[in-house]
């Protein structure tokens, strides 16, 4: 029995990280269904939630004002979640350039802020930006091309993490996003993307549905769009540059928060897992999100079962050696970060893998206890 569970655990991990991406790529080749893109310039409203972002908000506003897009078709709204550091004053200094400030009092979080601001939006398309998100000059043009296809309801761009200080966790984060973007590219060609980057994405205004304060908009809103019969697609030419978090503690807290909110979203939107109603997207959602968020289960079982099966043959000793090497490399990555040294790729990936899955494990425990997250401090998790 232990041998069977051991094999199932290996299969679970291999399927999530290798099998699913390869299957999506193969199916995308066989059943290609790319969005039909052409020049399209609807009116847009750029929504920028902010909480105490005085260090970043001016650069973000300047970036949006400088985008290569008809100026008379852009509305910019900054939602201040009861900021106390002068963010509001900076935003109001751009009032003569058409930037609007919506202040949310008392503080209720990003999702409630979006619900508050959307009724004030005049654009046909709602574009979401973080307070520190810097778009490529043509990002908006590229995203809008996808909306010329009536089947498309939501578009997400490509997040490019910069890691100027060379932090080990930052390198891991960048590698993770490259992997995610590979999957999103092929999910788009097949059906719809599962999961988006909240700093560079857009939705048709008529498809926006108000969300509960505890719901993760980057996850729930695209799921709402799929429920309404439209596609969620990835546009790799729409680039967003954002600094990666520079410490493991910051990355870890962010991953716990995002994982916890995503788990509640999966529960809220469990109808999408129905293979009868959503055969392709349901499979994508289970494979890309549900099984990955729970990957810590086979990860832990593989260690425990491997120790218990050592007496059953050399193959288990070999696998134990491979696991030991993997976690030793992860530990070396941890030491390199703690000492401020550069780590090679073979240390960065195992280290990031352990951090992300440990965060998922904590998030799952919090989920079982009924914990929810509505408010948080941006940039530090």
C-alpha cells in the first residue's frame, strides 16, 4: 500500500509541474484557437488601488499618462484606501491632467476599493494597475487588440520581474514567472488562462461583477468572466516591469496571502470544476491551481514514505538520495540569501519551490481554520 501511495505522490508532482504544461502545449497545437486580433482602441479606465504608496504613485501615474494610446480615450482613477502618507496629495497634484482620486474610508482593502470605483468609470474597458506597475509604452495597445475578438472578456499581460539587488528569492520569483507565462501562452491558444497578473490586466466593463471584500480580484474576476461565457487570454507583448520582493519573508507572506485567498475563491467558484459544464477549463483549473496549491501534501508524503521504504530496495535509496540533494540545494540557496551572496540556478529553484509550497501549506491550514484576509500592507506582504 505504501508503495502505491509513493507512486501516486510522484505522479502528482510530476503531472503538476511537467505533465500538465506539456499536455496543454500539445493540445494547443492540435486544437489551436487563438484570439482574433486587430487594431482596436476603445475607451479605457485605468484603476490604480493604492495604500500609502507615496514612493511609487507619481512614477506610476506618469507612466500611464505617457502610454501610446489616444489621450481622449484614457481615464485614470487612483483609489486610495485611506492612505496616510501623503499619497492623496500626490494624486491630486495630477488633477489638471485628468487623474481622479477616489478615497475609500474607512480602509476596506483592494477589492472593496475596486467595487467603489468601477461605477465612476467611463471606459468600455477596465484596466487594472498596481501602484508600482510600470507598463511598456505600447502595453495598452496590445491588450486592446484582443478585445476586437468578441469571445474575449479578459486580457492579462506579461509580468517581468526585475531583481536589481540580486536577491536569491528574486531570482526564483523571476524564474517562476517565466514558467507561468509559458503555461499561460498555451492555455490561451487552447481555451482560457487560469490565473492572471493583477498589475497588467483588463476586462470588459459590462462583465465586471462586484466581489466580496475577502475575494482575490486577480483570481475571482477572471473566473466570473469564464462563468459568463467569455475567454480569458494572455498577451505576451503587453509588458509590465515590477521589482521582485527582495527578501524571503516578504515573498513568503505574499504567497501565504495569495494562496489563502485563492483557496477561498476555488471554494466560491467550485461550479467551474464541473467537468460537464466546463470540461476544458475545469481540467485547467484543477491542474494549474487546485493540485498545485495542495502539492505540499505529496511533497511531505514523499519524504516520510521514502524513509519507511528504504528497506524495500535500492530504488528507494536512490530516490532518497535525490530528495536529499534537492533539499540540500534549497538550504544552500537559503544560506546564500542570508549571507547576501549570489546563488546559482540549481540552488535558486529548489529554494523557491520550498518557500512557495511551505506558504501554501500554511495557507491551507488557515483555510481549514476559516481565516480570511481582506487588508494587508502592499510590497511587504
